[in-house]
C-alpha cells in the first residue's frame, strides 16, 4: 500500500493541503495535521483561535487532540474555535488514557461535550507505555467501549498512540489485528539510528496491515531546534545544533510512508511555516534520507533528544 500518492482538492473553505490515503480506509486526509497539545498550551485564547483559523486558511483539515491535554482545556478550545463552525470540514481525532471500559465511555462523552460535537472521526488509546498495557486495557473493556461508540455512530476509526518503546506498539498491533485503523507514534530524523526505532521496527508492520500511520515528535518535542518558549519544564535549548535544518527534518518525516504529519504548533506563524513545507513537499529519495539520518546518527539513544521515551 503506497501512501505517497496525494490528491489536491478544494472545499468550501478553499484549497486543501495535499491529501494522503488514511491507511486501508476509503479516506483521504491532509498530510499535515494540528497537534492538540500546543493548542491547549497557547498563551491566550486569541492565540489558540489564531492557530485553529490559520490552520484552516492554510488548508489543514486534520486536527488531533487528547482528553488529558491541560485537563480538558485544549478540547474546550476546539469546542470554542473549531467544531461550532467547521466540524463538517475536518477530520477530528482525540485520545484517552482510560484504563477501563466505563472510564473510556465516560471520557468519550466528556470529549464530545467539551468539543461541542456529536461525533469523532477517530478515538485512540493514549500513550500505551509497556508491553503489558495494551492487553490490560483491552481486557478491562477499553476497546469494547470504543467498538460500542463506533456502533452508536459516535466514532468512525479506532486505534492507539505510543511513544515510549516499540515493543508496546507492536504488541498492540498484534492483539488488535484488523480492529485497529490508526496509530500515532514518533517519526523523526534521529529515530532510525536508535536501537529501538519506530521507523524501522513499527512503521513497516503498520504499512503491511493497512493501519494509518500518524507521525508525532517530528522535532523531538522541539529538542532539535531553538524554541522561543519552554514547554512544561523542558529547557528551551538546541540539542542537535546545525546538523539538519528544520525543513530537512520535516521533509524527512513526510518522505516516510505515513498518512499524516501531526505537528505541535504553538503559534500561528509556525502553522504557516509548516503548511508551506507540506504544500511544496517533494519526496526525498533514499540517498537523501540516508544522508540526513547519518548527520544526526551521533545522537541515537540520547535521552535528551528523545526525551519523550521517558514520559509516562
């Protein structure tokens, strides 16, 4: 299954960014999506609104979210600035850390209320952390709650996210089989050199299964480049100085067989920059990709660069 074939369409809002196939589903999604954490982290309501509206103006139609982001504030912001006007125009995904079926059902309902919509396009088990966790969540009814929500027309696609270790993601894929439609995981220029690479170990399995791959941590949560503000308690410093440009790093991500590059953009100006990269994207060849990876190989297994592998 090739995810590199794109289609360019327009809708009532204007020209969309190029779209890619959403795994095996009969669905096309813009190859750049908005990461929900940074919408919640935006310094003001005005900035959050600007991120959403700029994304739509730039042709982005994929919006990620999670119930836990800023204790629901991020979802509330979609409920204020996205769903009331634009729900029919976008692909809307959220995630839950629920550990039981009852918790999952309650959290789906809470997410719908906060985002002021009656349906989701995708719901994911959020941040699976260990090899045992997928089985535990499935055993305790989380995926059963997902399937029930799907039967009720509240969600269309089901899946999981994970950024700690590949064994956990592979175990989830094994257990869920054809019941998993989509998964969100790290894809960046340092990952292929890591001894526990998502790009090398998990992405091919997802492609073979027809699971829609969504990329996150494309700049290792900002650790590759200078940042104007710190996120959480992470120092705003460059850890990979001068090895790759931001454009090269993001071109690399888009050159892997993913459906959507989900990017955290905490200001409208970053939305514009990333949309330009996605709009003008031309796939790197194998030699170009290998060259970029080689330049940052020295940072493999670096816990500062890949700090997201430590978060629970």
